């Protein structure tokens, strides 16, 4: 709720308090990772997502978030590894398909990128279409 109201600092205080009360809970780490990624702090967000995975959140959401953070932070190999892990756990996971489309495009595999992007938009809806349209390179793949 605090993040939707624009109070990222308040949300972080709340989530850090939740971690003090239950340091084994991966969910606050995931949200803290999202907040860090949104600020562009990819080393911190990657660390938080890794911690969540180590605490048992070994699912497509966590691996995909880590992959996206690694890609945004410039670690293409790490992003490929985590995106593959996400898709192994959930083959149609839209976030992972979107990240794999970005990875494929960066590697010059336009056809693969277009296929993954279409699948992400089809399964994930308008949010993924909007994200693609906001990216000049991905935008061309939607046509």
C-alpha cells in the first residue's frame, strides 16, 4: 500500500521491521528488491532477490526478478541463467519471457526476441505491451 501511495521510504521502514520480526520471510526481501530495482540500485536488488531465493522463494517470480535486475545492471550471463531458471519453473511466465526477449535482441536474435515478446504480451497483457512500446528497440518487434 505504501509503495502505491508513493511512500517508498515508509515502505522500506515497514519491510525492514517485518524482516526484524521474521528474518526467514522472503516476501519482504522481494518487495525491497523491487524498490531497489525501481531506484536503479541493481547490485542491492540482485542481492535482495538472491537472499529471497536462499530463504525458499525458489520460484519463477524470484528468478525472473533477479534476471531482470542482473540484465539492467549489465550482467548478461547472470540474467540469462536466472531467466532460464524462471522459465524452467514456469515456461510461460511473462516477466521471464519479456527479459528473454530483451536478452535475445541484445544478442542479435530478433526473431527469437519477437516471438518471446509476443508471448509475454499475449499472456501478460497490456502492461507488457506498454513496457515494450516504451522501449524503442522492443517497440519495433511488436509490428
